[in-house]
C-alpha cells in the first residue's frame, strides 16, 4: 500500500505492523500466575552474583523495592548484590491471565523479553534457545528431565516440555484475540549453562564446540595460560558466540536457524499461525550484516509476514544498512525517544518546536520501504529508566548521550531522584502519550508505564508490575537504606491508565493515525505549540500539542473541513471559511478528527 512517503523503494514491511500498539513485557516481573512453578535457589546457578548458599526465598511481590528483606540481611551484602538474587515468580500463566487486561487497554502486539531456559531474572544468558524456561511453565522438574534426555544441538531429538506447550497455548490465545507476539532473539551470546559452553569448559580445545565461542586462551600448564573467553561487554556470564566474515560461526548459526523455524512453525507443517509473528534482536549491531541477510531470508521464507526489529541505539546513518529491505523491518526507535525527551522532558537543554519538527522529519524520511510506519516508537524500556522517573530527573543529562546517560540514570548515582512523580510530572507524561499515539510509527509501551510505575535504570526499571488486586508497601527506603521523609504510595494509577486507554482507542479507531501521511501545520516556537495532520483518503486528523505550561490560543488556516470532533476532550468545533480558532490548555493537546 502506498502512502506517499518514502516509497522510492517498494515496501518490504508487514502491513499488520503498521496498525499495532506494542506492549513490552519482562516476564519474570509481570505476574506470578502459578506459584507452584516458582524458581528455587538451585535454579539460580549460573547467574550473577553466584551466591547459592545464603538464605533465599521468592521475594514478596508487593514489598518496598529498596528494602532489604530479613532473608537478604543474613548474607551481609548490600542492596545491589541482593536485587540481582531476587526472583518474584512471574511466569507464562501470569501473562495468559492478564490478556484481558491488555486487550481492554487496546494492545494488539506483545514483545516478550527473553523467555528461553536461563538462570537469571532477565534471561539474556540462555542455556538454550529451543526451550522455554522451565520456571515459566507448569512443571519445572518434569521439564528438566525432558531436557536432560535430549541431544541439545540435534533438532531431531528435541521434545516439547510443559513450558514449551504452555507457550504454544499462549500464542494460540493471543492469535485468537487477533493480537501478535514476538520473541527476543539473543544471538550474540549465550549463558554459562549452555551445554556447548559447559562442554568447552570441561574439554577445552578437545571440545567439539570449541569454535562456537570467542576463546582467548586455554588451560595449559606448559604455556602457563588459563581458560579465558570474551563475554559481552566484559560480562563473563554472557560468553559471546564466535563470528567469521559472514557473521555467527557455522555451528551456532545452524542452531539459530533451526530454533527460528521451531518457534515460527512449531509443528513443521507450514501453519505459521501456531508460531510467533517475529523477532526482536538483541544487540543486533554486534553481529555482522551477512548473517542478518541470510537469517532474514530464512525468516521470510517461513512466514513472509513476519516482523523483524532490532535493538540498535545509534544515529540514523548507522541504522540505514539494517533498514534497506534485506535485514530488518524496523528498530526499537530510540531516536524517537531521544527527540521526544529533548522537546517534552528536558528543561535546561530543551529544543524548540521547529528543531523538534526537523528531527522528526529527518527520522521519518531516513528509510525506504514503509519502515517509518512500523518503527517501535518508545519512550523507555528495560534498558533505560522509566518514563516517569526520566521526567522526575529531567535535567540530569541529555538522553541522546546514551552511554553517559545510561550510567548516570542508575540509582547508584546519589544525585538520581528515586521518588514518585508528582502531578505536574504526570501531566508531562500524559502529553507525551498524546504525541506517541498520534505520530507515524507503532507506539510501544513498557509494561507498567500505564499503571504509574517509576524507577531508575536497570535494575530499578524492572520492578514487579503494579496490579490493583495486590497490596503494596509504601516505598520508604532509599538505595543507601536511609528512609525518606515523605513515603511514596505504590498503587495502580487508574487515571493514567484511562488516559493511555483513551489515546490507544483513538489510534485504533482512526486509520489515518495508523496509515496516514504526515504534514506539519504549525511550529510556533514563541508559544511552544506544535500542530500536525495525519491524512488517509478522506480521513483527516489534526493533532495540536501545547508544550508550554499555560493555556494558548491557536489559529489554523486553510483547512478543508467544516467541523471537527476533538476525540481527546470530547468537544465539537466548526471552522469559519477554513480558519479554525481554539484554545489548548498547558501541557495538553487536542486530537481533532474531521467530521464528514
């Protein structure tokens, strides 16, 4: 379908991905649906901080985040050590049970951070790619017996565990609801528990998997060397897969292609509706382009409508090689987040309306083939501080300076404010949501942002989800274990949820907001007012954003419409000879839909 923007090259993106609203779930922290499958202390083996002897238990879901529990105090370690040992018991049953919640919110696509077998809470250290983590399913002990009976890299020996089958059940239910789901493909590295890496550590250069990993040196008494290898960013829990000039080495490449098929066509009969709808690719820029080109061909052969998005936090020019039609369909759109932060969030280094419009224009026109319509437009993720806390700490550092911002936005920084956002800060968040749901691209919500969750960068952005049927302790403790004078009440923010829901509903019912062209109507730098239109056929939607603190009068001229319905504020307006005058409250907006 041709939309008039960037169609020099034939479109190569899946049409469905233009219309969805994404919801990112961190499974271990979303919902504990089955306490019988909770991990045990033994299930932590292989994950940092490698303490398997100190007292341990499933962490109370509603507990104060920075408060050390009695079992944690017994090991004598601080908060950052103990947070990494915590498990809250989130699982697939929890996600399944909350599909009604997601559907009521208006969500139509789900991105799950890693779900494969792994000892950590984040699961970026996979033991395997062909099994769902046993603790995410109903029978962890039985699943581990099944897994032990297989030959891990001979696909003909693979079986379906209870967790695997529950995942297929979840996929089926998601598709039944006309929703989509993608997995996180972590193909740059594996974990310490992977059978291949275990074999390498045991058998050293005699291992048949010696060419799978980036080995620096072997144990050798004659040369006085010790076994060493490259871990992702120096993290030894994440041994990197080896690469040649074509990308991932032959052995792990074959394995990755086989598990790709397994989860996209699980019954190996061409019924791709039984499998996932695509992939999000972790640290994608670290893997060489030839691999991604081969892998895309394989993915699109299995399912031509599959969606491929990459995690690449780089400027536009660095993204172009990935988004030319032979690798990815989209990326997690951090450049959208950076520009949005500079306009809506930052105060001492903010940009003008005109500058914001130019940045958005450059981003929209950067890529061919319909890419701009399927980019995952996010404000934050599991790898950044939450949107609410970003707003609280709005003058900390420029978000676009990613490496510096990543470090400075952690709660280990004593200057970082870990408090709950106030009413004004939530108003800023609401204004940003108005923009997110009306701009070109597919909006992506990080779980809990709609419920009022706040938190510093990893690990504090990964708190357990706030649900209205769980009682939560106030947040009293700071990271240094001192107490706040003002306690922060933790509860589901229904008003914010309803705002997200209303904007998602507006997006879902107006095709112009999904597929329409984009035209700038007003860049009023003096009043900090921005207006643009989305056009599709006879449909016209005008979005007006007042980024100032005060009410502003707005005039739009030469409009080809007699009347508009403001679907955000539930008002109706008439134009006068094509001119349209109205007010917009401070830190608020209007979504004006042409009445035919």
